C-alpha cells in the first residue's frame, strides 16, 4: 500500500509516504524531524507495518480443499492500542499468526522510535496510520465486495502487486515461506493447530529476545521452526531448540540438543573450518512441558556469552541437568 522513505530538505529530514494513485506514483509528507538519525527507525517500523498489514489482504488460505481469504482483523491494531493484544492470541494459521506477531513487534518498535522524537511527531504518525488503515479497508471492500472506493481516497491497491517493500529479506512474506508453513499444518485438528501456533509464538519470542543482542550467533529456520545457535569459538559445537511437529510425524515434544560438526573428510578433524561436515547429536533434553520464552532466551544468551559451555554440556550424563540450567539430559544418541 505504502512505502516510506526519508528526504533531507532545508536542514530537516522529512518522512515521506510514497504510494500509487491510479497509474502514477506520488508522495506526501508525513512529518519532519531534526535529524536523519531520529527518522531512520521510524521509517523502518512504518515500512514493516505497511508490508505486514497489506500482504495478507490479497492472499487466499488454501486448506482442506477450501479457499478463503486471510483475515483482515489485524488492521484494527494500526489505530487501536487495545486491539494489539488480539495480534498475539489468534489461531487462524501458522503463517498468518506469525505475520500478526511481527506486526505487533513493528508497532512496539514504532512506539520506541517515536519516544525519542518531539510530541507532535506522535500525532503525525497516528494520523498516517489512520489514513493507511482507512484506505486499505476501503480498497479491500472494493476488491472483495465491489463496494466503490469513497471519493477523496488517494492510495490505490492491487491485490496481486502490493506496493510494499520486503526489506530485501522479509522472508516471512514470501509465497515460499507461507506455503511451507501451510504444509506443516496439513491434516491437523483445530486444537493441534492452536497448540502449534502457541509453540511458534514461544520460539519466535525467545529468538527475538536473544537475537537483539547476539544477532550473529545463530539463526531461525523458517522451513521448520527451530532455533540454531552456533557462536564463534564454540569448537564446532552448536545448540538447537525445536518445538513439537504439528503433524506428529517428527518430534513429539520440545527438544534442546547439543551437537557438533563432524568433518566428512576425517583428515580435516581438528581444523578450524571444515569444507563439509555432518551434525552429530551429543546430548538431548526432551522437555516435559513447553518452556517459557525467557528460559529459552536466557539459555541462548548463556551460549553466546560462554561458547565453551557447549563442549562442557556435551559431557553431561543422562539424568543430570546441563550445568547452570534446569534442563535434564534424557539421552545421549551417540552412545
């Protein structure tokens, strides 16, 4: 719907809303700030909000032989702070609820970015979000119900080509990621889907809390939601945190595992880097219940702060906890 950018003008930094009007691309000024440093995080958050709010509106959920539109309820959170809580308690689908989680985070980040700016900036940003929400709703009504767009609306919308940036790496909004997450919930019951969504929220919350400070120490796998942590100086050891498989064909409980890379070429053993390697599971902790996001983020932060602890944990015997944690080793797959 809208792309945001910043522009220097007469000693000020303007935030511009760029959108399509018919066949033209036009822009309008949202607000002006005293510096580019203040504007940058606001622009980033606005772009994420625009993309996350817009993309689901033109897509169809396909499951159990039925085709239906994705919900539009998330739009309420753009202008109603009380509605933000709803972004974190839906149960529609893995992909849509992940989008809602990211939208909630983008709105929180926007609040933080605006706090550093003068009070009138908040008013201008709120007005911009009201415009974005209103004209998205009007465009959606025309697209889905043939209700004419009110005169005076400025922003055009095309369901097949939403005018939003993907940040050069917003994989969550790609068709590949959406279809992959859809496959994870094929054949599950509504109750199983609800549990899988709760597990997903827990994982991404823990990863977000951890990666804010240790962004280079691991990754979040989109193919199957899993956290992978491999800090520098870990001596080829790494840690994985995995949620249960929604379909029940893989892991049936939460798992934390300490693993190591084994070189495919034995002559490379002991080298700082391997040309190719295979992961070997050393110790496994099957959790009796879902952990909290705080417990997982603390575990990941410990690994980042003390990479050598992975090697020590790998020596833990079955029935004993990983040192400094409450996670009990349930098996040693290599023994």
